[in-house]
C-alpha cells in the first residue's frame, strides 16, 4: 500500500511557498532626489564681470567687492519618451563661503510656466545664512506652503523651477537639489 501523505505534504508546502512570494497589488513610490551642480547656474543679468563664473565644483563669485544676480534652473527629470516625473515636493539650494566670512544671501525661487493659466509664476524669497567655515554650508529649502499651496505636498508648477540669488563676493553656489516621487509600480 502506498503512503500518500508525503506527496500531499510536499504539494501543500510548495503551494504555501508560492503564495508567500506572490507580489502584492499595492502601488509603491520611491522618494528620489535630483541634484544639479552649481556650475549649471548663470548670471541673471549679463555682464563683463569676469569674477563670477562656473567652476568644477560650483558657481563662484570670486570678486572681493561686487555681488551679482545668479539664476539656477531646476529642471524636472524626464524618461526616454519625454514624460516628466515631477512635480517636486521640495527644492533647495546649498551655498558655501570662500573667504572665511559669514554671508547672508537673498534667494528667490519661482515656479510655474507663466504662459499657462494653470501654472502662473509664483515667487518665494528666503535668506540663506552661510557660515564662515568653508567646510559647512548654508541652505534654504522651499515646500508647497512657501508658494501659497497649503495642504499639498507637491509644488504645483515646479517642473519649471528656478532659484535666483544675489550672490555676494566670495560665495559659491555648490548645488541645487529637488525631491520628487517616482512610482515603481505594483
């Protein structure tokens, strides 16, 4: 007489293991950061001032006397088909001192296209307190409520964000950072 218990037990265990490894149907989202090198910034108002320029690690104002307006783009990442992943839920700028002196840097972030009524230009200004120690950085971050959008985490119109700063002498914009959500599927 045959013993059918062992094959039945094995079949049951294999079925249980298969069910335990079945993926769930819930959508998952990753919170990702996009970092833009400070060297991508440019003078907001063209000038012949050669003391303000992109360098390997950032955008520097090497002047010892004159501040300049610098604008930095924060473009939303896209996939190979051109689909935009944005909008962002945070944008930030990081600034260092080059001369061992503390600096207060006035910066304004703007979101929106301006051409589309659904995405009007919205401005928000902050002061970045840059410490004297060059190994430390000053930073400012913008969230949805900074643009008058309370109760939401994503910043409406942020796929077209720029940050403009009045960069004082001997200060350097190291990088701009933005955070967005990326759906990774089921």
